């Protein structure tokens, strides 16, 4: 997870804006109708996660779970990161196809895709709303060609992207935003994200008209798709999650706020642990939290069931970090798989989350 702020994003993005090639190469600007998906994509590789519910693992997390499930205490004691042999073993298995692994573009649910480089733990989501495409966290500029090719591969046209929704302003989620605005999409940004005022002041009026600032509780509409914005500061001041219903399945898009099995967003000078904890409780106690099944995080493994449990795991891990910090330890990261492994050895899998 790259730590560059929105301000740096602005510089990169504005630099792109002054370059003439704002439209996508080879793209017709007149295309407005939505083509039915008839392209090529990979189906999800659904496995059972450590909590017993269905997940779609990325490679790194697949190996984390293998260690969690299979390693002896002696092996773990040599170092949790000493897993080169596993990477070799599974590289052979993946290569031979005897162990399946997710590939991209991947369809998670009908008309909902994950895009981006296959071996990079960054998730860009594409929703076919039936009345235009919604892109969530468009990602690094350097990966835009890959994402564009995948969109075309799915049978869509880049001119069909009507909206780009950002979970927060970090460059690994937001850097390529100006290119999509340039090709006609509206961009949805968080009003509380650092640098947003400077960004608005710096862009020309024709760009400013394409920007929508979001606030907590906003009910957004992407064609026929209603989405609720839930402001969840902590990782960044503007971090926002999005609750929606996709063809009968309750989904929460979480950016870097809630990740699989307790993995938490990385924290830097723009982050706030107390705000993060409060945001996790806000999600956990949200009126729809019992309905959320699928968690779509900004990175790595996708949880397909029991979304509220994923929120609880992050509550546990962040609480553990905050407790240790309050006790004087200098700590801003815990590997959740390693933490839960070590707690299980001690017979103490449950961590009581801090209330505040
Ligand atoms: Zn981030």
C-alpha cells in the first residue's frame, strides 16, 4: 500500500491533464450505449478461509492461510516470513494448474469484476450497472493500460465508464483518476480527504464540474444502482466505505479500512488510530452490518460471506495494536495471520475489542 497522499496525486494528475492525450488510445468518444458483456473473464476461485467462510484468495494470502493451517510451532518459530519454500512449491502447483488461483479479469458476481495486474495485491472493481460502468479505485497510472485492456477484453468500451468512485486518495487507489475524467467519467471524492480543497482550486472549471464531493450518509446513484457512503476516517481522514446491494447480495466496499481476516490499513502521519477504531465500530454497528456478505477490499483476499465477522477481526487486531501502543510499545503494524496463529497456540484466539 503506497503511502503517497492525495496532494502528490494531484501533482501527477494535473501533469497528466496538461498532456494532450486525455482520451484513451483508440477510443471513440461517441459511444454511449452499454454493450452486453460477452468478453473473456476468469471465474472466481472460491476457497474456504480460516474462519470457515468462502473467500477468493490472492497468492500471498493463500500462502498465509497455508501457514496458519499447517505450520508446526517449530516451523513458525523460525520466522513467519520464512516461507520461500512454500512460494516455490505453490509456484509449481499454480503453473501446473493443480492448485487453482485467481486470475484477472475475474468475475466475482454477475457483472461485477476485479481488474488489475494478476500478481499485484491491488483490487480495482468494475460494476456493469446496466446503464453505464462504475469503476471503483482506478489505481496507479502505471497500471491503467492493463486495466484498459481488461475492460476491452470484457467486451466493454472505455467510453462506457460513467463514474469512478474512490475509497480514499492514496495514489495506489486514485492516481489515474484524471484520465477517466478526461474521457467523460464523473469522479466521486471524499470531502474530508487531505488536499481536496487544493485539488478543487487547481483544476479547470470543466474538470471541477466532473467532480462530486461525498459526505457521510450520502445516498449516491450510479444509474439504477443506489449506494450509501459511510465515512470511516482513520486510515486517511476521508476514507469512505460503500454499502450496496448487488443482485440480491449485500456488499460493502471497504478500501483500506476492512481487509481479510483482520488485516488492517497501513498507518502513517495522516492516519489516526482512535478514529480508525471508532470507524470500525461504526461499521460493525451499522444497521445493515448483519446483511453484508461480500467485502470488497482495496487489497488482496475478497470475503464472500459473513462480512460483519471481517469487520470484527479488524476490530480485534487494531485493538491489540492500540493496547500495545498505549502501553508504550512503538507499533503500527501486525500481521493478522501471525497474530491469530500465535494466539491460537496459547489458546487465546479471542481478543476483546477496545470500545474506544
Ligand atoms: Zn490507503
